[in-house]
C-alpha cells in the first residue's frame, strides 16, 4: 500500500469506529465526500489512485494527497453540530477548488472537535491541485470570514 492509500485508510478507520478508538472515548464519522462515487475505504483509495494516474505532468516528488485539519476550540464544542461542520467543509471545498476529490472525516477527542480533510493532489482535469502559501492564506482568511458571518457564536474558534 503506498503512502496515499495509507493516509486514506488511516483517516477512514475513525469513521469505522475501530475498537481502539472507542476505548479512548474518541468519536468520529465520515462527514462528506466530494467527487467520489465509492462507499468503501478500498473504493476511495482506488478513486484517489485513479485520479492521480491521470496527472498530466508527472514528477517523482509530486504530492498525491493533501491532509488539512480544521480545528475548533474546546470552548465551542457544545455549539458545533455536524450540519455546521458539513457547511464549513463545503465552503472550504468551494474555496480550495471544487475540481478536486475531497474526503472529510469529523473527529472528536474528548473535548476537541476537528475535521480531517483529504484533498487529491491532482484535479479531475489532470492538473496539479497545488496552491501557493499566499493562496492558502487567502483560503483560511475567507473561511474565517465565512465562519464569523454564518456562525458568530463560535467566538473561540477563529483561525
């Protein structure tokens, strides 16, 4: 299994609530799929790999997956709902590029809610989905503005 398959499997095992995570009182679930048809870990891995195989400009050091974490403050834990997280994730997808494959897993360890978002390294058209540091900074600022505007009650969870 290559590193991209390992990352997908690692993140998705949370959504399966493996016994090791339940013992540690962690709660997790698959929150959102974007441009994915599959309904299984093997299927997700296959789709990410097939998408990467369509990369137009191949290099040995190409990034096949991006792993983003959107984290929320423990003080806002009781205010955050799955529908809110799904909405924030959809906004992130819109800002990051809807022409990519996305897989989002909601994860909560005791008092801390966060999202693991896997983004394909290649867009559906075969071009790299890389964004510069400046572009990513802009995405974070815009996501923060959106969250402040739509969910002003999350005062402790600003970027």
